[in-house]
């Protein structure tokens, strides 16, 4: 029933302010104008026949507030009932009362719809074109200075069409809650509610009172907070305190700093024993980031306990005439009635067209659809608009109160971050005190350098992706720090006795660089922690508030990619079983319900590689936007989310991306989470694949084996044991790609799996702490067996690789695909070089490096030069190749070549070392890690060249001190062996010192760790190294 009899003809021609809509926001805006702008003329236009907006429209069973009414009501007339969660009828009565006692009702013109409005720049006013009772022939024009929209964010006339595959085939009753039929009898019906928001949580207990059974089918869980229907504390406060003080205390009480743990604990207490909290009630987001639904007095949980209702967490595969078929479990639900509580049809400004000087404009991109907007055009192509809360907010207080709430929330977040960082600082100080080793002996006694493996032996809880971690991937080595003190004292003495810059500035520069590298061993590395460079704080409202790249660009590229030759994007979809990327994009760009974090991550990873592959460099802003979204989502990911195919895909793709941007510590954490999910779900066990379809079994195998390969590859890089143990696996060691790939390309999978398993055994038998503690002779024997196996693998891998490359060339694939095929050879030869490090050279050799090791190092370097040459025209492919093949698996051949040059003064190998260094110099701007790698390689190759020159001129008195100084630094850094003290120290290339047998054997394991420590320099600040004026060599 209308609350006013105002006639359409009573509308005057001009108002200072016109308010559109008489719901909560319209009434609140009217009160502010009435009390704060009493001299202004104003009116409210309401398209419906009554006030209330949402509360007049929705009539479904159990309709109630999804928020505490003490925070949902008006500040100027607080909700005074003890019922904190009120039904729809009570809220509508409250709104009518507020409008009546203030006289607002008298200013409302009902059934008056705004069709369009136009800003006249010359007159500086709006013209509103309105109709009455749907009669488009009776169009009237109203002019005004300001228009305040209180129309909400969705269409009242058209519901959001649910994009549920096959729902049109269902022969039963399908209802959208927005248009609930008043006379519908659902007694003894089997009902399925699709959705998990406030509407679904409200409907379930209400319907279960009469229905046979109610099932809530959700894709993503939500937090459900049970709270008393009557707020006893509110009644007590109102009795003992003045009204204005009581209202403020009640409001503040409604904003507790709820923790995830407490919410889940409370949920678990109320769940019946036959319903598990995981996965049905563990949301993939933190409290207050997205929806948190209230249920009065636990009515939702009572319905579950009574057996009248249940919850199913899964995605819908399709719906036929009688059943809803689920995607993951392959089970079905057979309802009589389907209720699509999946969202509302977003619509700005009540559907009115907005024009400026007759030209239609679209403000959708500049205004938040969840906000009520005051909009005014002041010329110069500029719109002014203000926000007055929103139906997605729990506050309809004035702007000052809303700002206070926002500021308080931001301060709480800052305090939380400060507490977390203080805890990390305390952990750092505690670790530092535990790791101090007292220095024994005299500082003037030279000791043999010892390289210890830098393995993290601590346990790790859920990582805080927003703060630095307590240690780096490569920690500083206190033993090295102690044992280099003598070298520093010696160099300082030499520098005082000789003016080395006067002798040769290049020598002075090289020695200064060496000294700086040694000084890095004294310092702690840069502890990036598990974070990304572009990650941002999660905005209020969660991931959906992040800006996405333009939809028209995405649609165009996705259309083109279908008719193009396969590139990296296509292969990623094949390799990670992403079957319908377009549909995932639709979920993010046009959400009919809350999409999962996993979907958001998958979409932005796909767009990141799609843009890199298909767009010219001038469109880097799209890549940047995708990176920001992706890194923000990964930095805030919940590692305890439910075990689903989608979540595992997101974690694996996240690890893949983290590897591409050279964040191995983050990649390891994401991949470890995926590995644990795969194992908990039984992806690695044959018996778990018996009751599922072949297609699902293939998808599970793809995801498990990709997780397995990444896990094994990172064990060598990070010095950590694999999370997945081979003895636990009993499924076939093979998997099939999705998509139209040739048999030759599919054959690579067996090679990849064997290579991954082999890398794991190399770490376990040669590089882990337990292996390094074994006798040197045993380590050498293990290395010989592994080297033999590696040679066999190389032969087999080369055959399958050649076939695959030929097949890919016929398909004219992107160079981005080549790096994942051709790079395999570089990785295998690099691993083989690592193995040969453990085999000592024969007694009497002029180098401690065996012939097989140096020869493999040369082959690996030549293979690298061949691959990098083929990628010269693709900077992104070149950078990705360096991250994956030179950094993820440390490129040991560079270390071997340098050491061999220092020991033998081999000029041919020096040239090869310089070629390697030159090959990556063009990538120094691609990423921070590639810049560091390029700088260190350049400095070390220059040191090698100058060292060879200094040794060849050592007969000069001045050069004798320099040669000795080089030796001191290089031996302390692990590049030179400690020679027998009785050997001749002043020899050339043809008369190298014969190494004492015992020292040589005892140094093998330490020296192998030195290779990893050398690549650990990438974790340090190397900005000061090599910054002296460059001199040609």
C-alpha cells in the first residue's frame, strides 16, 4: 500500500535536489537534505507503489536482515527493538515509521519512473524525463541541480539469469528468490537451493519447516555466524544509559575483531556429528573480506541437525530433466524444486539512461555498482559523485561514521601487520642467538674453507604472505664468516703496502669486487620472504574489487587463439587440464555469484601468458594489471582451502608463475600445498581412481605428476627434501595431456617424469646433509652410478626431444614453448655436472675437477648458448628460460668452468666462460634476479681473465703480490683448493701444484656445497659489486 497520495501532476518543474528511490538509502538521503539543507527544494521519485525498496520487493519465506539491525538502521532513529536480526515485515514497518514521523512520506511520488536524464552544460542543470504508472505517453520533464540515486545496485524488474548448464531442461519448478510466487506450496517437496549467500542461508531453515528435505548446493562455502535473535545486552544498555550513548555502544559491539579460528570453532560446535566442517564450512577467504552470514539463534544449524536439510559442496556439471549432476563427485541430486539463489542482475541508476548534452554516457566503469551515488556534472568532462554506503555494507550511518569505521578497520589491519612483523623480528633474533658459534684459535692461523649445506631444518606453519620470512632460501654461513676473517686482515695489509691502482687499475677493481663478494658472506641475505614485488593489500570486498584488463581485449584474443597455431597459453591449458578458460573468464567478468579465489588466480595467470604471447609490447599495461591481480591473489591465498581440482590447479599454476618470476621460495610453498592436497585426495593411489571416470582420472594424474615434477626440481635449488616420496606412489608413471597434441609431444611426459625422479635421487644421494656426511669414497661411488644412469637418460631423452621439437616446428608453435623442451637438455647436462663434482680427479692431476666433469660443463654451456641464441628476438622467452634453467636448477657448469680456469689457466675455457657471461647480459633489465646473475657472471668472468693475466705475469715483482692476493680470496670463496704446504707455490700452467691426497678427498663434499652457496649470492644485495669505472679487458 502506498504511503502517500501525492499526485503525478503535483510535481513542479524545478527542484534543487531530486532523490531517486525510497528505500533505505533514499530515505536516509532525504533526512540529510531535510535537516542539513532546509532551504533547498527536493522530492523523491519512487517507481514502485510503496517505500522500502528491497524489503518491499522480496517476499520469499524467511526474508530477514543479513546484518545486525543495530548497525543496519539509521543513526538518526536507531533500531530500538531487542531483535537484532529482524524479519522483512519488521524492517518495512520500521522504514514506514521513519518516513512518516519525519514527513518524508509527503515528498514521495510513487509509481514515477525515471527513464532518462540529460545534463545541460549551458544551463548547468539536469533534465529528468519521467513517466507515471508505466504510461510512456505521459512523459514529463523535471529539472534540477543535483540527482541523488538511491536505487540500489540491481534490477527490480529482471533477475540475473543463472548460467547453470542445462537448467532449462529441468521439468520441475525453478524459482528465483527475487520473484517468489506468493501462493507457491512447497510442502513435502524435495528442494535444492543453488548458492551459499545470505539468501540461501535464510531460505534453508525457513523452507525445511514444511519441505520434505532442503539441500543447499554451494560451490564456495561461507562463514555462518549464529547470534541471538534477541540482543539482551542491547535492552540492558538502553535501560541504564542515555539513548545516544547506548546506541553508540551497541553499534561498536557489532564490529568485533573476529578471527577465522574462532568462527570455524563456533561453526564446528553447532554442526551435527554426521556433517564435516571441511569442505562445507571452511571458506577460501578471511572473515570480513567477503560475505559473513548471520543466522538467528542457530536456526540454520538446527535444520541440519534435525535431518531436514543438508549441504553439498561441488560444482554443477549439468542439469537434465530430473537431476542435478555434480562435477567432482559425479553424484546427482533429484529435487522437485530448484531455487537459484545465485545473485542479482546488476544495474546502475535504476536502469535510467544518462546523457550529457544529448550524448549517452556509461558511468559503469567509474562508479562502484555496490554504492548509492550522488551524481552531478559540472562541465569539463568531469562528474562529481559521492558515496552513501551500499546494500552490501552493514552501515547506513552518515559519512563521518562510515569514514570512522573504515579508518578503524585500516588501523586494525596495520596493528595486525606490526604484531606479525615484531614476531618475525623476535624469531630472527632468537635464531641468530642460537646460531652463534664461538671462534676458537688464533685469527692469524689459516684454516681450510668449509662450505656447509644451507638446508632449512625448521618447521613451517602457514606462511604470512605479507611479511618477510625469518630466513632466506640461502642463509648466511657463520662458519664461512669466521674463516674469512684472516683473509680480510691479510688483504688490508697488502693494500697498505702496495698502490695496486697505480700498478693496474683493472687488477684493483677485480680484487675490490672479490672482496665485496667475500663481504657478502658476512651479511644476511635479502629476506624477500614468500612475497611478490607487485602484490597489493587486499581491498575491502576482496579480489572482485581488483581491476581486470578490458573485457573486449580478452574476448578478441580468446577468439583469435582458437584459430592460431598453439602457443604457450594453449599448452598451459593442455598441461594443467584447464578445459574451459572462456567460462572461467565469464565467472570473473560477469559474476552471478561469488567466484572462488582459485578461479581468479587461474584466469589472471592465463591472461598474463596470453597477453605476453599475443600482444605487442605497447600493451604492457594489460600484463601489469594481470600481474598485480595474480600476485595479490597468490599473496593472500588460503593454503588450507578445500581439496578440489580447481584449487589444486590454482596452486600449481601459481607455483609455475612464481618460478617464471624467480620466486622459488614462494613456488615451493604453493607447490607443497598442492602436493599435500593431491596426496590427501589420493591422487597418487591406484585404488582412488577405480570409482571415477577416465576423464577425471586423467585430470588427477596430470595435476599430481606436475606437482611431483616441480617438487623434485626444487629440492636441488632450495636444498630441501621432496615432499612427495616415490615409495608412496602406485599409479602408472604416465599421464595424457588434454588437447590435440601429437604423440611425439606426449612422449615427453615419460622423459620428464624420469628426469624429475632422477633429480630427487641426486639430492638424496649426493647433496642432502645425510649424504654429505658419508665417506668421500662412498659419495664418489654413488656419483659414478648416477652418472652412468644420467648418460642413458640423455640418449633416450634426446630421441624423444628431437621428435617433439620436429612436431612442434611443424605446428609453428611459439618460442615460449621451445624453452620448455630445449631447456630440458641444459637442465640435464647441468645436473650431470653436479654429479661429476663428487668424483675426485685422479691422483697427480693438475686440477681437482675430473675430466668428465669439465667436459660435461662445456657441453652444457654450448647447449645453453644454442638455446639462448634462438631466443634473441623474444625477451620474455629469454627471461623465462634463464629463470627456469639457470637459476631454478643452479647452473653448475659456470662454477666448474671458473674453478677449472683458476686452477689450470685454460684460455679456451676462459673464452667459453666469457661467451656465457655475454649471452645473459642483454637480460639484465628483465628481472631483479637476472640483473644480479648477469652482474655476478660479468664480474667473475672479468676476475678469471685478470687472474690468468696476473699469473702469467707473476715474474714481475708487483704482480707477485697481486697473484697471491687473488689466491687468498679465491681459496676463501671455495674456487681454489688448499695446496700441500710443501708444494711449489710459484708455478705456471704447465706445473700446477700437486694436491695433497687427503685434503683433496676431504674437500669434495664441502666444495659441492660451495656451488650452491655461490648461487646463493643471488639472494644478496650486489648493487655495489662491479660499479667501479669499467675498463676494457
